[in-house]
C-alpha cells in the first residue's frame, strides 16, 4: 500500500479496509490482520494499527471473536451508495483539478466516458 502525503496514515488504512469490504475483496468472516501483522505489513506504528482496528470494530466493519481473532463483520451487501461514497474524495479531487484546468462539465464527462470505454476494452 502506497501512502498519500498530507493525509493521516490512520485515515488511509481505514479507507483502504472499508474499500476492500465494500468492493468484496474482503468478505464476511474473512480473517483481518492482527494489530501486529497490520503494523508489520504496512510498516506503520503499532499504535496506529491498533487505532485502525479499534475504529473499524466500533463502526461494525470488523468483529473480534475469542480464539478466532478479528474478522470482517457480517453485514448486508454493499449498496451502490456505499460504493459511491468511497469515491467521494477522488471525485472531489477530479472536479477541483478539472476546474483548475478550465475544463467544462462536458469535457470531464466525455473524458471519463472515453477512459471507461478504454478500460472496458482492455478486459476483453
């Protein structure tokens, strides 16, 4: 995981974990790394890793089970709203940059559509 300067590591790791759950990369019942594993794998302070896990448990994303450890919580399937909420930050950055460059809404939607088609074409 590459960290983004200017954004708290804690927030970035929480976001990445939520994204993995909402996208289906992590499913209900999947084992989540321990604080020690998370700290070692991501090369972050153990206190930061603990804060991440505590936050995700408090939000109901993770559950702690005696003898099993921390697992992804059983939650209803992610909705389109859940998935689009994950893009909110990226969308804001895209819009701000587009406006800075003087692009119109039509310019941006056209560029997004074109890029979308290119990516769809590469999957065939």
